[in-house]
């Protein structure tokens, strides 16, 4: 038989059987009894003990959490997003990686609109990508929002470090490197914090200039790496003082193609092409200037000069009879630190025997050509050297612990002749193509791909010569991830 007592209030009154008269304690039930709330009833005033009620059916798809509950999240089949409830002081939610798959398919914890996680920006999600991760969140106030109270606060999202994807990913020590050898997208899902790192370091190299007779200029080289600042290396003077502060967004990446080389055949024959720009965020590196050359009728008598072009680094010069060639300008448009240098000039031509200028490089101007009496040709200028960067920055499989060069100018082409003093220009360090002596039907060397190196020049002979193509550019992004 079941009895029911209906009252509105139980108070401590002397003599009541359920009252402990000495301690003002009200005892309901006897040892071993179960006290149950009726279906649909709720309790107040008891508070929580700082724990959650774990839901033992794992979550395999997107869901919205409830205050006071814990969830096992199974991301074996794909990433999952958990949306937090609206925050109120003392609210609590827990999660746990069900099958250690957060590293392959992350859990994203999304706060309610306008709320924060660990004091970050409003409405910014927390990405949990550590295998076996478990976290408990307690809502504190509008300043910090949901606070993680485990030791795992370093994880991506509300953490002190950046989390991002895109390109070819490698690591070197505490740094993660993303290398783009073709256009793509760099996506930041967590911005980090000054206490750890929220800075994106970068190398942005444009495509190198193509050539005709003189060397092509290197693609513009722009670089920032505050973490490498105490070291000494060849490219250090070109380092910008600060990187880019990470933002939660997708950054389109443009990797510039090298400029095309061209033949001197035809009246007029086409000019060589400048390299294309490379772009990351607010950083644009300008394509390298094209090497100059002559216009010949059916590869015979010279009739006019092809213009040389400015660029990240200037292309090498070439001049018609009677004067020295121009020095095409680098660092165009101008930025600080400089993104490149001028190309070299051609020599004062003497009876059609002349060395052409080398293309400018990231750290040095292109060399000037010299002339000599026929039948000997003059010596051509070398390409300017590019910037050497410690490979801790990462690139193209080069091991951590040495230097890699970018943005070398192309060597100038030299007149073909019978004496050994006629020398074509050497390509600059950083992918600059080697110049050639004029040889009919043989194309000059290209700049090296993904270095921004300028093309080597083909040499100013009355033969059908073809210049080389500039090397394509590269974009590398580096940040501290732990």
C-alpha cells in the first residue's frame, strides 16, 4: 500500500520525525532508499557538484550540447561540430574523444552567437584535433565566456598557438611550415595568442623574368621571420621587422609563373615577358623584369632594340650600336625592405661584339657586360645573387639546418666568337639561369622552378637564338604551433 503526503513546505520543527533536532538537518528517506523526482519535475537550490551527466551513446554527427551533460564524440566517419548552449554562470559541458580520432577528423566546438571560448574573439570556434582529447567547459562570464578547466587548454581554438591548413605541410622543431608551389588556399582555424604565438612568418617570391638576349631579372622577394632575427644569414637584411598577425579566415595564395622567353627572329620580334606576381594576404611580390634583346630580320642584321622591363628585380640590358644599354630598375613598385635590385647594363657596342647585362637578384644588382673588337665578343654580366634563408623555414624537401637561396638573376648572353675571353654570365644564386654564347637554334637555360630565378640570356649573334623562361615563384608560411 502506498501513502501520499501532500505539503507545500517542510520546515525544521521540534519533534518532527524527519528532523534532526540538534543539527537543523532534514533527513528524507532511510539508508538504502532511493529519492526520486516525479517525471517532469525539476529541482532547484541543490546546485551541481562540478560534474556532468555523461551521455553514453556516442555522438557521430553535428549536435547542440546541453548544460550539465558530457558527450563521447566519435569522429571516425568525419568531422563533427558541437554547438554550445547559451552561457550562464556556472553552466558546464564536457566532451571526450570516443575512439581517438580527433587527430584525423577534428571536433569543432562552436559557441553561441556573440559568446567566447577562453577569452578569444566572439563567435570564434574551438578546433580540437589532438588524439584522445577530453575537455570540460565552464561558463564564467562575458569576458572569457566558456573556460576550459582541464590542463588541455593549449589545444587549437582557445589555445596559445595557431592552427591552419593548406599547401604542403612540414615541421621543423616547434614550427609548422606550409609550402605553396602553385596557387591554393591557406586557412587559419585558430589564431593563437601573444602568450604563445599569433604571428605568420612568410617568404613570398614572384616569378622570374624571361629572356631574349640579356638575362632575366629575378622575381620580387619579400620575407618576414621574427623568430629567425637573432641569427645571421645572407637574406637577413631583407627581413621585414614583423610578420602578419593571424586572422581566422581563408587566405588565397597566388604563385606567380615565370615570364616566357622569346626568339630574336622577325621584324619586329616579340619582347620577352616579365614574371607574374605572387601574393599572400597584404604581401605582393612583383614579377621579375624581362631581359632585353635585339630585333633581327630573319636572324640577320640588327634593326632595333627591344625594351627591357623593370620588376621585382630588373632584367639585363641590351643596346643597339652607339651606346651602352640601360639599367632596368628593380624594387618596382618600391617597398621596404627592397624586394630586388637593378639589372646590369650592356657594353658600348663595338662592331656588333658585345656582352649583355645580367638580371638583378634579391641581394645584388646584375653584372654589366663588356665589349671587345670583332671577331671576339664581349663578356656578359653575371646575374645578381638571391637571398639565402635558413631551411628551418622549410622548402622543397631541403633538410632543416642549412641555407636555401631564392630570387637569383639570370646571366647575360655573350657574343659567339673564336677566343676564350668571351664569357656568358653566370646565373645568380637562387635559381638564376646560366647565360649562353649565341648559338643558332639553342634556347638559353630557364630559371629554376619555384625559386623566382631569372632566365639566362641567349647571346647577341646574327643567328636565330631563343631566350629562356623565368622560374616560377613560391609562397612559404611558417608559424609556431606548440
